[in-house]
C-alpha cells in the first residue's frame, strides 16, 4: 500500500466466523472479491484471518459514494444476509478516510 491511498475510503470489516459451511463461505468470499473488483471506485482489498476464526478485511474505495454503492449492491446484500444467518457469530464495520499511508517490505536476499 503506497501513498496513492490518501483520500481513499477504507471499509474495515472485523468478524468472527462460525464453523458452519466452510466451503460455502470460501466460495462466497471469492465471488464477492471478484465482484468488488468490477465496481466503480474500487481501489483494493487486504484480508487476514486467524485460526480462532477472527479476521479483518479492509476494502478501499475512491470515495464514500463508491463504498456505499458496494454496500448496497444487490449480490453483496444477499451474501451479507447469509453471513449474518450462518457464517459470522459477530462483526463490526468501520468506515474511515485514509489520511496517510506508508509501506515497507524487506528486499529479497540475493543468493
């Protein structure tokens, strides 16, 4: 993530997964990631999940309108309802504007 994120909207989704239907969840998550990539204003996504089922996904959008269009997308709304009914025991969503962004990675070792 570089300085190009300044001004983007970050949608931060922190959730605890249930054990229910892991395969169905994985298929839905992949489908939603692919659908999000095709939405106007989409800027990217980062996600991680621990062995305990707790995970955080941050999606980035050009502006608040783009983030809300994603929230209201009919396919996303349908999957969100499945998540509430089956795949999550709890979640929290926060929306923030990116004011600064920094990135660093270790250079690969030679030889």
